[in-house]
C-alpha cells in the first residue's frame, strides 16, 4: 500500500525486452536504501517487485498485463520516473490509500500556468470517470492529487511548485500519457451497493 507522496525522482537506466515482458533497471538511491529481493516500489504509480538491487539501482520484471494497462512500456533509458516505497504501518498517511494497481491510462490535454501553481487537464477513459469527483483524490503517475474539476471525459488538478519541481508532471506536456489509479474505496462501495441491489455491478 502506498500514499501517492512521491519520494524520489528516479531514472530508467536499462530496459531489457523479453518475449512477453520487460526487465527494467532504475536508479533510485533513496528508495533502494534497505530494499531487497521481493520488496515493492511504485514506479509512476505502478507497484513493482524488486528482483535485485545494486549501487542505488534496482531491477524489476514487468509482465505483459502491466505493460498493457500502464504507460510503462513507453519508458526508455533516460526516462525520469516517480518513485515511492510502500507506507509503513503506523506512519503518516500523507496522501490517500494507493494500491499501485493502475486502472488505466490518460493523456495530458492542456497545462494552464498561474502565478504560483499550474492547472493540468487530463483525459481519462469514460468507464473511470464515475469514480472521479470534485475535491476527491486520484493518483496520476503515482502522485496523490486532489481533483479540481471532474467531467465525463477529463478532470483537472492543480499542481503546486513542489509537485512541479520534484515529479515527472513538471516535465510532461500535452499528448503525454499518464497512469491513473482511482480511489479504491469508491470501487468497493460500488461493488457492495451493486451486490446489495442484486445487480452485481
């Protein structure tokens, strides 16, 4: 479980294309501190399992299902990525509950700069829009953000200078893909209410 508070701006150092998967090597001295085989690290909001670590880098295998559902397949050596370690039980929940299970991808539509922040509009698949509400939470490339405006096919978020400086959203522009994870609590409520009504959905 993660919080969507990015700890480190990392970098892809190598990508090995396998038959039905890819093996990534990523640089992240902070998130690899104390990490070992089998631990989890979120990469642009995708929970990956550490295969090995060495000198501030770690490797992770990315299966075909993950490549299909996320934007990780577009990463190449030199790509910058948002990194986060799992939250520790008993620690502060700085963002919101994030599983690292991407629900789909969206696309940055526009960026509107202001004096001290920036408004970013992101498109999203129609089937995910019902989980996005004004003032609710959404995870964009692993970053816990508050929704400013929610529409059928897109939403907006307001980025503070810290987010712009320390995450990939400060570097991405219109047309760039992003990973999206909606609030898991909304999905559970929908399922439970559907089962209670006898619809199962």
